């Protein structure tokens, strides 16, 4: 076999374990879910095999599901925006600091060493009725009764930002790192002061990172299940909680399947639209 | 009035001094080249003028105005970076227009000047392309157009040709010089390529280890180096340790293998007060002749060819004269060529020899 042929084949050889596991662990179960979604749970609790559209019709027409979907997308959007606004300066600082970048990046990764659930629950110790925040305020005599800070949409977003911020920072950092510092110097030498240089050169060139980080935060945020359970109130359920509820609590696999397919479809189309309208390809071309 | 004046500027990075007190006067409209080996402080000096680095000490004046504390975006300097630094997300026209936009030049005039600049670098048809679609040479020209369209007081170029391949580099060299002369802009050019420096400069500044070794016209520096470093760095030289002697009222230098070489007074004057003296003979000032060639007015020595290195129309001989190795560069004449081991006559004119001193 010629080297050229071998090289042409090599990527597939190297990719095959990943492709096989994606096929077995993702595509095949997804097919099962699709099949399940057309079954029907009968009053007896048994699944009726067949081709029923009942669950699809229920989910697509009931306003309850639509409202929770919108709430999910709203929470994910706000989380993404907060992450972008908080993450950009941090990423910029890391990318522009000299020497100690490795340590700063390590600090950024540090939270990943602790379970996401524990990190989320830590907010209970901070914002709970007998948590740190209330204790300090009471000690200082500012309040007499502890404030009810937890279990609302704001704390859900807080928990999500806490979880997702490092992803955003890393993505922005990578694209900032890629920008040739001479470009900023060139812009300055041509008469643009630092603010203008940032807006016209640095920011546009870091957009791919911002966009990738944003997409990641949005998709992970919209699919979250644990954060609303731990930090949300009864009205702050997100779409993944419905799936859990249907499958685990009610043992209604067909309904759960429909719900998960709807979530996948919605997030999938958002990714596609995002790709199309943010013109990421175009941007990439300019940078390649 | 000089366009740029450096007055005892110093740059320290921590304990390391990259540029020792350096003073330089750059006349209006001249093309000045900073030449020196890697790490000698050329870029550092240029970046201080550009405002990208603050001098630790000293003053920088542009058009008589002290600009140490003027921020870079108000200095009105045109900079061409080694890697061109074109904005990848902007078209060629927008790249060139960038500086004008930030000077609040109205749109019509802006478009006219961008078109003129692209005309000057002979790439008007690329206005709507993106930098990545251009070849290295084209990017180079656009970077130049972007720098000069703002009509800067001074044009600063840091090794702008080094990323191009050899042929293109020579073309761009001519092109760059043409443009510089056409718009008559004061230019500071940094390179470590001596042929570039010799070909393009009005004034050559040879640097080493953060110090200026010699300043002058390229021809003058080439033919009359004032330090051992410059003699060694520019061209190919034979440098012999020597002693000051005189014979028959004529003073000169005596060195191993060549003996006494009479030198002109102005050369001897360069040695006044120096601890060591060296005799410098340029490789191309030495001739190799067959042993039986008739005598002429030049000094003549017998030697043995040790190696021959053909370089196209030039040939380089390594010759041993009484244990001293000489390098000789001769045009390949066709009629006479020599082989390893040939006994030859090595000749040079004492008038072509230069003395340099060292402390
Ligand atoms: N930011 C910096 N911090 C510390 N040392 C530096 C810095 N910039 C340059 N130097 C040092 O200063 C010296 C001069 O550097 P400079 O870049 O001016 O050299 P140069 O003459 O341009 O060399 P080259 O031909 O390789 O570009 C070098 O020894 C370099 O290591
Ligand atoms: Mg340099």
C-alpha cells in the first residue's frame, strides 16, 4: 500500500473507535427512543406497541409543555449572556497576562475536580436560610429574619452560570490567544485608541470563541436537569425535569421519549440556525 | 532639521540592557537602515520610535517634537510589521482605509486616497479581496499601502522582506525603494540582511550588542569600516592581527604571512590610541593568478589553494599563505580556474587594505 493511500485511510482508522462508540451509545439508543415515542402507555401501566401519535399530539399542543420549553430557553439565554459578559473580561485578562497563564488556566479548571452536584449544592450553604449570607446579615443586625433567597429562577441561573462560566472563558481565551498581538499594535499605530482597537480588531476576531462558548453554554444550560432540582422552586422546572418526571416517576417511557425528542429537535435547530446566521463559516474563512 | 532624532536612548529589560545609550540623527526623506546580527537591538530601537516600547532613558524627537509621552495612536507613524499584520476580517480596501477612518477623513477623500495608495503599490484590482487570499508579496504591498496612506511623518519597517522567498525579495526591494523615493518619506528600515541594507540605504547604521558600531553611507562603511566588528560583519574579509611599524618613512602594519603593508595616513590615523590593530583585506580585493604570471605593482605572495567553492559567476577560494588562511572572491573568468592543491600567486594592492583598531 502506498504511503499516500495509507495516509488517506489513516483518519478513518483513528476515528473508528470514536465512531463505533457514538453509533452504539448514541445513535442506536436514539433510534429506540424514536420507536418508543410512538408507543402508548395504557391505563394498566403496560406499554402498547404500535404506531400511536397520541403523545406527540399531546406534547405539541398542550400549553403546559410549550411554557416550560420557553422558560427553559429563557433561562439558558440569560445564563449564556451572563456567562459572556462575565467571561470575556476574565478570558481577556488571562490571554493578556504574562508568564502565569498556566496557573490561571489551572485555577479555571479547578472547579471541575469537584462534582457538579456538590458545587451546585454549595449554594445552599451560602444562600440558604441558615447559610453564610443570611448569617452575616443577621449578625450585623441588618435583618432580623433570614431572607428567602433560594429556590427561584435567579438561583437557578446563578447555579448554571457557576457551572458554565469556565467553558465560556476557555472558549474565548482560545480565540483571544490566537490573535496576533501585532494586529492591535498596527491598529494603534494607524490612529485607533485602545477602545476602538478593541471594538474593531480584538472583539471581532474573538467572535468565533465567543460564539462557540455561547453555543456550548446555551445547549448545556438548556439541557440541564440537576440545577433546577437543587436550586429551583416548584415553578422553575426545566424541560429535562419533565423528561425525568415522565420516565422515572411515572414510568411513562413513550411520553418521556417524545419530550426528549422535542428537546433534541429544538436545540438541534437552534445550533443549525446559529451556524447559519452568525456566519461562522465566513468568519472562519477570514481567519484560516 | 532632522526628521527623527534619538538622543541617548536606552532600553533595559529588567537587568538586561538591550539598547545602550544611542544617539542618531535621521535627515528628512532619507532611507536609514538599522543593520546587525540577531538580538543586537534593532527591533527594540524601532519599537521605541514607534511607541510600542518606552525608552528607559533618553529622548525621541520626530519633526522636532519630543514624542516620548505621545501615545502611539497620536504619533502619526507608518509601521510595516514583519508578518504584515493585516486585519484578517477586513477587505484590502478596508485595511488601507483603517488609518484614514480613524483620522476622520471624509468618505470621499478616503476612497480616493485608498485608490491612490493601491495604485502606488500596483494592486488596485485586489481592493475587495481578503488578506488570506493574497500571496506574501501582495500582502506585503498592502501592508505598505496601509502604512503610507496616512501620510506618516516616518515610515518604520521591521524586516518587511524576510518572509518572502529570495526572488520576490529582490523585486520587493526595488519596489519598496521606488515607492519610498516617489513619495519622499523618511524611512527607518530594520534588517539583518546586509545585501538588502547596502542596496537600499542612504544611511546605514551598523549595530552590535545594543550599540551603534558605525553610521554612514553604505559605500563608505563597506570600504572603510572603523571597527573589527563591522569589517567582519559586512562582506567577506580577511582580518589579520597586526602591529604598527614603518619602513623607509612610510608607516603601515606588519602581520604574519603578509609582512609589512604600507597604509595611507588616514588609515593609520584610525589606530591612534587603540590597543590592538588589525589589517583588513576584503576577499574580493585579492586576486589569484597562476604562479608564472608576470609581476605587477601589487603585493604578491605564494599560496596553496585548499578548497574551491563555486557560487555561480563568483568563485570563492580558500588559500593557505604560510599557514594563514585567506578567503578570496573572484569573478569566474573561464580562462583561468584553479583546483585544490594548486600553487598560486596571491596578490592585492596595499591601497585596498584597511586598518581597524580595537580596545
Ligand atoms: N520584551 C523583552 N523582554 C526581555 N528581553 C527582550 C525583550 N525584547 C527583546 N529582548 C532582548 O533584547 C535583545 C534585542 O532584541 P531585539 O528584538 O531588538 O533584537 P533584533 O536586533 O531585532 O534581533 P532579530 O534580528 O533577531 O530580530 C535580545 O537579546 C532580546 O532577547
Ligand atoms: Mg528583530
